C-alpha cells in the first residue's frame, strides 16, 4: 500500500569563494523521438506488454532500459517525473503484503505501483524515488487476492541504464495496526528495536505533522502524573513520531508530533502525561526503527506557564535557558504549527517603538509567537514564525511595531517536540539607511530628499545604525537607482510591453530586468575594486564582491569577515558602503532605494546580514530622493560621510558571478541546503 520513508537528499554549497554549483535535469524525450535514436524498444516497454511476474515469489529481473520510451497516455508517477519506462504485472493468489525494489545504474529509478485494467483507469497504489545513485526505490503495499497490480519502472527525468527489479512477499508487523499496539509496561525506561519493513498505514489512520507511510504502534498508561520523553534515537532513519490520546482511530487527539527525516538522529517528543490516561505512539520510519520511552525529571521552568512570564525590563534583552522540562499548559495556543516546550516573556514599551524578537543563539529549531491580551483565553496573536525541522535555518525572527503601554507576550518554543538550549532576544531591528555627501539635504543624519546640481558629483553611502546585536559574519547591500517605466516598449515590441511579464525577443531580461524599461539619470563612478567601496571595517578584502549594472541602475556589494570557518563575528554599526556618483547634465529626480533580501519587484539577492548560524536577518531599509536641479539657495547639509576615488559597469553575466560568489560566501559561513524528494502513497 505504501512506500518506504526515503532518506533525505543533500546538496551543499561549494567552499570556493567564486564557486557556482549548477544543477541540470535531463529532459524527457517524446515517444517517437526516442525510437528514432535507433535503439530497439523493450519487450515490456508498453503497458499492454507488461512482463507477468509468476508465482511463487520471490522474483528478480535485470534489463537495459536505454531503448524504452513513454507511450501515449502513460501516467507520470505522483512522486517524481519519469521517462524510458518498462512495465511488470502481478496477480496474487491470496491477500499479501508485497515489496517491490528497483536499482538503476548509472541512473536514479522511479518506481510506481498501480491497480486498474488499462492506462486510463490506473489508480496509484504507491510510488518512490530515492533521489540518489545508486539507491533502491522501494514500494511496500497490501495486495488483494485476484487483483492485478502493475509496476511502472523508469528513470528520473528520462534517464536510463541497467535496471534490477526484486519482487517479494513480506510478513506484516504484529503492531502494524492501532488495535494491536504494543503495551509498554511500567516501570520505565523502555526500549524496543524492530525492522519496520512490511508495516503499512491502515484505513482511517491519522496523518500527524507530515505525510507518513509504514507505521507501527505502541501504548502506555502511566500510574501517576509524569513528564514523558519518547524518541526514536538509534533508528536507521529518524522518521515521524506522534503521540495521541483517545480510544479508537476515529477519536484520536494529537498531543505532540515530531518529524526528523533522514539519518543522523531520532524524532523526539516531551509531554506531561496524566495518571490513568492511555497514550498512543505512532512511529513511521524506514529500515530498523528504535522506540524509546522514559520519564524526565528536570527542574520545572519558572516561565513555563503564561502566568509566570518573565518580565523584560528593557530592550537589548537576551536570556538563555534549557527548555528540556518545558511543557504546554492546558489551553495554551498553537497559532502557526506544532509548537512545543514553550516558555513565556512579556514586555511593555514606554513609547511607540519597532521591536525585533528572535531566537538567535538557540541550538534547535524554534517557534516564536507574539500576542496581546491578559490571559490564555483572551490572547490575540499578532505574529508567529514556525521553523519546519527540514529548514536549514533554526532561528525564528519577527519584527513589529509596538504601542506605548501595551503588554506584549512572547511564546518561545520548539517545532514538533524540539527542546534544548534556547536563547530569546528582544531588541531594535537592524537597519540600513542611505545618506550622501555633496548635496543639500532635508536632514543631515537621515535625509529623505537631497538636491545636487546637474553634472554635480556626490558620495552615496549605506549606513547601518542598528545591526544584529548577537553579531554577524556577512554584510550585503543592494541599491536600485533606476526608474522603472511600465509604459515603455521592450525591445521594440511597442508601448506597454514593459509591463507584460515576458521577454519580448532580445533575450536580455523580462520587464524590470530589461534596460529598455528602466530610466537611469544618475552616473555611477566605480572604484577600481569592490574593496575600495566597502567601508565596513570587518570586511575581509579578499572576498569583497560587487555587481555593477549601470544600464539597470543596480549595485550589489557583499563581504564576509574571514576566509574560513569559524568566521569572526562583527558587531560594527556605522558606514558599510561608500559610492561615487554624479548627476547627469539634465535636470531629473531619482528615488534611490535599498532593496531588501528577495525583494520581489527586482528579484534581487538584496540587503541583509548573515549570522554565524547561517540564518539571514533582513534589515529595515529606506530610500532617498535625489533631485538633480540647479541650486535655489539654502544651506548645504553634509551627512558627514567621506568620498571615494572613482571598474566599469558589468553586464548581465556579472550577476551570475555575484550570485555565485554569495553562494560561496554562504558556504564559508557553513551553509547547506536540503533537497528532499518524498514518497507518495495512496
């Protein structure tokens, strides 16, 4: 019925400063085009010619799939795209649990199992793609006597090669169903190791916090109130662990759930159990699974309950504590996910202020919620951040405007049962602002408008008056000084085509990234090297990067604090970038903008700080209007920023270099990206 839980598929950023890792997928070649290559079609290439698997089992088969194709009307499996497929069929003489396994070399197999009589009536039974070479695809499913099942085996995205198929019957697990849950005896601790192959998901079985496949069940009824810890540490794959109360599948109520997919550690839940209440544990994993249950007796947390929230005396607040003993009290809200092990804080600002709450420094995946109200029953959530366990970043960040005299409550916990060393910080948000030297501005410190004579030179700077207080290792800025004209014509396609969302023929970019759609009135005067424009004193000059796109009015700068981990931490607040500019000879008005990270209008890498744990903090960013106009009197206001000596502007190709460089900088900071392909079962 169901596919095994697949191992996570990892991709890591390279450790070279200018390394760029490019991933390409092979295209799926149409049916007729494949056969035109001159390779003979396989005997079981089409559904109607499926190889009939004989009884008795087990059965094995090997073949080369280079000549296989996709026939017209052939379904795409639900778990991954496939091509160059071959077919097998099997009709069991009695009800059985069956396992199909495929291994390809040198290609990544996609295995799908269906029931039905023809291509139009096929119904998916299970599907798996390991996302690696070599690795087994495996589908375990419950088969009914007399029903014909079809196995579709192909290569991921049309790949092909040597294929091995194994097909066998497996014994079902005695605690596969809820009604057959293994009763855990007292006293604790308890531990059981089992191989989960053959387990299924029964009809009506709940899906807790992520999609699940093969599961087994345990139950426990404590004789006294106790804090319990259940985990799957020691399992081949971490899997999913869920805890319920109730007496049947239809009445189960979720208590906690944790998903630790992949190898390298088990899933964990900690919860307060009530004497006489039966708790059911649903374990979904692959391979060898270990289930452990024990009591926990840490000191009670002082701020575990809402009524005991720690009162924050002022900003620049930071607190670290071990949340191993923290629980959720009765009635405690879960605004944006399966938050657990939460502790509470409160803060009342004396004046209207923007606040930046975060869990930087915590060693596990955190969840953070902010409320107003005066009791659990009256809490109103104003924001929530929940970090999925699969996320690379563990830290939660939330910024908001707080009103004077209003009490704000902060609920800080873990995602899906996680607990550990938690750090909670409350401070002013990081900020980047623009300033100039060489113009008449309305404010010397935080100008919004500055006047510069036509042809006049000035220095544009990026200041960071507030930075992440816990320290940062990377700084990057992105300035946009182009004016987007939606009414213009892109590549001669006619007026208004700059706002149609397509590239109109020249292959030079879409709309806002096409210089036909952008007006640039300011003249950038580049320094010979990026390091000559980055004023951040903690920048390692050897890894300073710059992207200059004068035809679009885009400027990108970035740097990190060192050449190899661990990187030094910077807490510098002040001038980050100094740039030389001049007004064009004609009068004009330009809004210069600092773009935030992933700013959608320009799809930039954006302005940001990167922290030692590789999480990114997006600062508040501002804009500045520069009017190139003849002087009309007034006082010249100097922002107090130094000038620079005056590299020619780059082309679109430079942007790839910048993205590549920043990917490498992230790698130096310890970046890793997860790519997971999940089995799908129906």
